[in-house]
C-alpha cells in the first residue's frame, strides 16, 4: 500500500476516534391507565404500542388495565399515572369539588358519545325506560353508567330510586342476567357482546342513554396538569401516536384485534371484533365529520356540565375551558375518520 494511502487511512481513523459519540436520546416514560381490562374497545392504544408509534415519538409508554373509568381519575390525580382513559361526567364532578387547581384535564375526546346503556331481559318486561320501574338492575359499586342514571331518570319522568340496584362485579354481570338473578344490568354498549354470545340479542332490550335524549360525551384521554405544564411536547406526541393507532384500528379492525390478542391471549378475537365495531360508531360519531375525532362541540359540553351539576348538586360549576385543554390535538386532517 502506498504511503499516501496509509496517511489518508490514518487521518480517517483519527477523525473517527476524535468525533464525539452521539447517543440516542432517552425515551420519555409515560404511564397510561386504561378504563378497564384489555379489550377491543381500547385497541387503538395497543396498536400504537405494538407498531412502535409511541417509540417513534420518543416515548416509552406503559399501558396498564384499569378498574373502571371513574377509578382512572383517581389514578391520575394521585400521580400513579400520567394519563388515563376516564369518564367526562366524573371529571366534571371532580372539577366541581376541587378546592384548588384541578389536577387533570381532558385532552382528547375518545368516545364522541357515551355508550351508556341498560340491557334488560324482555321476558322480565323490560322494553323501554318506563318499564324499568321497580326492576332489579346489576351494576358495579362505582361506575360511570350507573352514576349517569339520574340524568336519564329525569329525562324520562322516573325518580332516581326507580330501580333496585344490585351491586355486582363487572365480570359477573353476564352471569347474573343469564341466571335470572336480576332483570338487567348497566353496560357500555360495546362491552355487552359477551352477553350477546350467551343470550340471543332478540331476547334483550338495549336501552341506550342517548335514545332517552341524554347526549353525553363519554370517556376521554385525561392528562395530569403536571404533565401538561412540565412536558407538553410528550403529551402532544402521545396523542399523535394514539391517533395513528385509532386510524389504523378503524381501517383494519381484524388486524387490530390480533394485536389485542397478543396482549391477552385468552381473549376471543371474534367477540372483540364485534365489540370494536360497536365502539367505532361511538368514536367516529356524526359530529366528528366536521370537527374530527378528539374534539368536542362546546355547546354540548356546556349542556353536559349543566346536567351533571344539577343532578349532583355541585357547589362549583366548571367551565368548558377549565375541563378541556385541546391544544395538543393532532392536525384536523389527521383526525378525520377515513372510513
């Protein structure tokens, strides 16, 4: 080898050794709690995780199962989680009772309409809301559908205590209905597919709260005020990645359910697909055709605040702007449902 070539190689090697070592930026860890266990209803977040969308945004996202959409608020308020999927009605109550600055706000409206429903047996005489008078209805001790019942009662001319509530664990609702221990139970409409597998749908009445004229926003992505103030870039990144996961789940539901099964091998993909197809109707509801997924109509939020405040006698009535912080939403074009 010629001396000139050796000199060039030596110079190149020296340059490499002298160059600073560039390390990859560490990922920002965010803890996210679902509203309930792993199901097709929250597939978009698992899709975003499995496809690496969070990692692409510089995030290390930990997704844990929840114990109810009301409990998600507590998890975020206590600092155990940075972000959670929680009930807007319960958030209104929390804001109304907060003595200082609220510890969390809604940053992405997941369910554009709440899928609240009471599902009852027709052979027990349940056909409409009026027929619920005196019926035994199963519900978890603390859950959003049951808490919204007084708003439906007032709309339909019933009293708050028109029902006989039977406290039942979420996982046991199907059993007590099938056995006939109760006449019906509260559900998220899309979570009732397991019941539909055991009882013929035509033998059941699905009483959607929306059909009673109670138009409520459902579970939203809630972020801690600490995260909003201290790391808004990470929050915006989380919403971008989650929104990508949502678009993917809408475009290819079967593939999304396969990802959900990877997280929980015991689930039935067919059942979860049926659940997701119901969920999608509540996520990409007609409103989203104009303002995109994740956003809200302020006038509807104001009506919901009034209903919740009047129903639960809140001393302080929160404002729409105190409840929501939608500055971190992805661009509108990215939030338009493509199906």
